[in-house]
C-alpha cells in the first residue's frame, strides 16, 4: 500500500472516530504496511487483522481496541 492511500484511510478513520458520517472505519485486513510511518496515527478500533507491520514506525500510535489478530509485528 502506498503512503498516499494509507493517509487517505487514516484520515477517513479519524473522521469515523469523531462520529463524522463522511468517515469510515479503517479496514487494513492483510495490508502490507511494512516500513510504513504510522507515527502518532490514531488507529483506535481499526481492523489490522493479518496486516504486515514489519518495520512500521508505531511510535505514539493509538491502537486501543484495534484488532491485531494474526498481525506480523516483528
């Protein structure tokens, strides 16, 4: 997944968290996020099932309630 597409998903997720009907919950099931910059990303309640997060920068990221089942975090 390229950075531009990921930013679009994160922004829509931010709107969803705020209750804005223009937003949508982030569904990153099986996404290749290896090496992605997710610094301070709010991924509360996002679906990250089976996502590849190898080498992703999760510094300060909010992952409360996120589904990380089967996610690769090494």
